[in-house]
């Protein structure tokens, strides 16, 4: 399991009051209309759709995503999605809509890094749109310490009051998920600047481009610094070490690749991700999700999409 750079995790939202952002450069209002987004689907599983970040967000975001639960969720349908470990922070707008598309209940939340797998329980008719920020930008853009939000979902009005005041009215006035995502993207873009230190940015990007299949020593060498100096800078500026980040990236690469396939070739996926062999992948999957790759794949494939349909689980040899 990966760890943040300190053991002071907070798992109970009631134990901490609202946090004060480290900077106050938030929009007082987001324009009522935002340019349409050019979205390219990366992959889907159940009601979850992940998209490549549009041009304006590529520098800041790992992905944008939506999730919709059918209004009439069948009794025997899966009732949850297993959220896997992920060190990124996410801004998420959740709502329900009436038949005309008007929001009847909506909330902007900050989803903190997930250090362990946990269950997200479906609520019939719930819609979510979200932007998953790149690891290195969470603190720089939002002024928040990822450590303080680990394994939590917080109402954004506490840690990000000004951003919430500026963005929430437009989100509540949206008529569908795509428009809500446009409004949320516009809010995030108002925060962009160049304050991120160059060493951290380059280090994380090297690991990302290698999909986690790279050592910290190799990254430090390419950047002309020492592993010790790199570890210190990562702890101070990001909150997670490169080794832990690389481990999660490599694992998620295999799982998302499997999601795109009817019959995942686990041995091939393990080799492509840099695992020593298929058994190595199975061990990592058990540690990071609690299941074998095959078991996790079946669970994810059984989820229903927004129309109440699902793809059949693929036959084949278990991993």
C-alpha cells in the first residue's frame, strides 16, 4: 500500500474544522457560459466514463470523468464501485436532476487521495462530474495539503469557500453532465499559474510518462540531483514519494487496460507494465485491491451503465 509522507491521516470529517487555503486566488464568479469541451473517451466501466483532459486542462489534470447511476437500479444489480488507491485529489460535483435536466440537489466536494481501496455506494439517479488533478498540482492550485484530505470526501465550501461561491451557482444551473463539466473546467482554469517548482514537475512527469515503470534513482539521475534531495522535495511539495506514486501508476495501468478488454491477457499486461511476471502482478493486486486481477475484473465488469445495462464478464483463464 502506498503512503503519504506523514502518518497523520484523518478519516473522520467531524474531527477537523474547515481549513484555510494557503492562497486566496479564487474566482469570485465563473462565467455563466463556458466554451464547449472537446472530450475523447479514454475508457468506461459501468456508469463511469473517463476522458482525456481537454486542451485547456492537459497541463493540470490527469483526467476528467463522469458517473451516472440508473434511476431504476435493479434490485439484484451491484450496489457499489470499488475505488482503488490513487494519490490524486479530485474536484467533484454530485447532483440529481429532474426529467427536464434541472438540478434538484447538488454539492461540490473535494475527494482526497485514496490510500486504501474503499467502496463507493451507488445512489439511484446520482450524477457526478469531476476533474482529477495531477499529483503535483493539488497543493499548488488549491492551497490544500493532500495529507489532510486522505481517504476523505469533504464539502468544498469548507476548505475552498471562495471557489465554491464562484463555481457552485453555475453548476447548479447546468442542464446536463456535459455542461456541468464545462462549468467545473472553467473554474479550475481560473486557478492556473506557473508557481510549481520545476524539479517536482519534471520528476513526476518522468514517472507518469513511464507509467510507473522507472526507479527513483533513474529519475534523480536524469534530473541531475540526488535521490535524497528528490525525496525531500517530493515530501515538501507533493506529499507522496515517487516510489509510492510509481507503484500505484503501474497497477492502475494494468487495471484500466483490462477494463478496455473482453478477455484480458494478464501475462501480457503484467509484462507491458513492468512486473517481473504474472505472479508479481497478482501479489500487487491483492495488496492494492484485496483481490486477484481476475476477481477485480469480474466485479468491475458486472457494474451497470447509466442505461441499466452491463457488458458480460469475459471468459478465460483466471489470474
